[in-house]
């Protein structure tokens, strides 16, 4: 049994994409993270900060996008979205899964809100350092982990697409657009875009970071 807690057009859309890539059965629970009165307090038993995404898999709750992706890709290895332990791509795969959550996302949020700080003030470091690292890596690699698409790309490409093309915080660079075109050319991505659009129609709210 796999239950996915999701809000359309939010940070959980990358996990939605991963679930479609895995091709596994799951039930979808919509969490209205933008409700005027806030998310119901009962949801805190699933996600302590009342955020999305979260999953419950065979009775075990997993939160935080990187943890969810590692768990799911390892739980369903037949999809081939996680390099195995011992594969040299395992290190870059794990690095970029966690980097998307722990460096890319907070650096983007800090820049979007005009936060001024020194590199050592926050664990995620400077926005310009993040952009430089991302540009160097994607100039040398087709995908996050190297030469093939993995679960890390569902998170990295989702983040790049939103923050560059919608939020307009990440610089619009050809290397980012080229990577985005490669990663999002997959049928699972198109399915999720259509499903999220329909969910947003059924549960209308203003699109934001979530």
C-alpha cells in the first residue's frame, strides 16, 4: 500500500513525476496547503510541518523529498531509477537528490525574498555559488547522475523548470534549458503535467512555492 500526499503545482510535483516514472500503484491524497485556515492539524501526524510531499508506504511514513525519492527508487529497483550501491553513479545521484533540497531550494528561496547574507551565515551558502555549481555540472553531464536519467532528475529538473521559467529567479541559461528539455521529454512528465493541471482545476488556488 502506497499513499501519496500532494498539492498540485507545489514542491511535491517532482515526487508525483517520480511515482509516474516508477509505474507503481498508489493512492493520492490532496492536501490543501493554501487553505485560508491552514492545513488541518490532523495532517501534522503525517508531516510535522504540514507540508507536502509525504508518503505512507506499507505503514511507514516518509517525509522530505530526497528521503522519499531514495526510498521509492530503492523500493522499486525494476524501474532502474537508482544506481545500485557500488555503481560509480550512486554518489552523484545521492549528491544531487540531497543538493536539490538542501542547497538549491533554500538558495532560491533566499534570493526570491531578497535575503542578504554571507556564505557562512547559512548552511546552503551563496546563490551565485549554487548557480555556478549547477552550470558546471550540467555542462559536463547529460543528467544529474551522469549519462542516464534517474530519480534525482525528477527533483532537479522540477526545481529548475519552476524557478527559471515561472518564478524567474534562476538565471535563464542555455545549459539549463537544454537539460530541462532532455529531462522533461519523458512520457511520465507529460502525464504528471496533465494530471496536475486537472487537479488544479478541481482544487483551484494561486500557484506558488507551496
